C-alpha cells in the first residue's frame, strides 16, 4: 500500500504492480482499489505496464475532505500521474472515465487515454436519469438513507431493474460492500450532472483532449451507453471507438477482454 497527497492535502491510497510504462486505472461508482475485478485487471496489465490503481477519495483507505467538489477528483488523478513519473497512460471506467476525460481536458500529461463506457446519455432512445438525479442522491446520503440511495442510483441513474437490487440485498457480502461506499454516490452523481438527461454532447467541449484516445463499449450494453460512447468518440479530436461483446460494465467485468484491448492500444 502506497499513498500520495492531493492538492488539497487529502491522502489518496494506491497500489502499484508490474514493470514498464505507467498506467493509472480509475474506477467508477461502487468500486475501490480492493474490488476483485480491479485487482484482476491490474494483474493482467502488469506484465507490460507499471499499473497504479487507487481508492478514490472517501473510499477504502483514502481520506476525504469536505466540501466535495468534482475538481478535487481531477486533482487526485493529477497527483497519481505525478507520482507515476509525471506522465502516464490512463484508463477510466464509467464515472471514472469522466474523471479521466475531464483531467485530460485540464492539460494533465496523459500520453494515451482509454475511456470505458462513459455514462453520457445523449438521446432519449434508452434510459435517461431524472433532472434532479444528483440532488436527490445527495439528499438521501445526507439523511443517512444509504440503502435507498443505492437503489435510487442503480434504478433511476443506471437503469437497473428493481429486482436486481432485491437480489443483491440477499447476498450479504455484496450488499455490505455497496453500503460501505454508498456515501460516495453523490460524488459520482455530481461528476455526471448534466450529462444523463438525453441531451447531445456540447460540440467542442473537449477540443483540448488531443492525445490518442480509445473509447470502449460493449455490444451487449444498454443502448444509452452504446450511443453515448459513439457520440463521445465523434466529439473528441483523436479518438477511435471499439465496440465488442464482453466490454460491457453493467454486469461482471470480463477483465481478460478489457485487458486485451488496453494492451493493444497502449502498446
């Protein structure tokens, strides 16, 4: 276990495995550095890269500093990149891909960028989140209604059927892990605020993201995620879209398939 101090003084804890060029992994909602799929992916990539993966602020062993602001998450990633030698490849998943994208737009020294199923909802063909989604998630957590926040985030935000949450509650090991990080759901909601209501992406918003960029999506994923990935790839100056079966993230991550795409791209 290692740690780095972010710009606002918050300690961010990370792991480091492998040898080769630096690669930082950024996870999405509910994930943390000891999440099994995160460890598996890091190990699969460690033969070619020095892989850094971390607890986002407020999760696991990382500290948190109030009040929360999405800018702090970008600064955390910048601190990890500096710790990794001043430049790095970066992969981000879901809301973690939003962090990676926005950090790249700020001018961070990211040599290549992989954005995996950024949950941008760009039309109304699939599921869209309520306009007050981020505010409602924040209110639920402020009232310490963690279980309700998990259900609301998954069903209204991610479009999961209600029975999925009911099944998760019957699995104590799974449910306890979700409850342990539920207080950070407002962070993920804030990162996505304004991008989940079925509106087209603003043209030219990420014109500064000029490094080679890979946008990943699973052909089995909900249509909203697939449309969002396609729109994002078109919106970025130097991006390619790869859409294949097994790259979805709404079920169990198929880490070997993801690793294969990342090895090919970053090499």
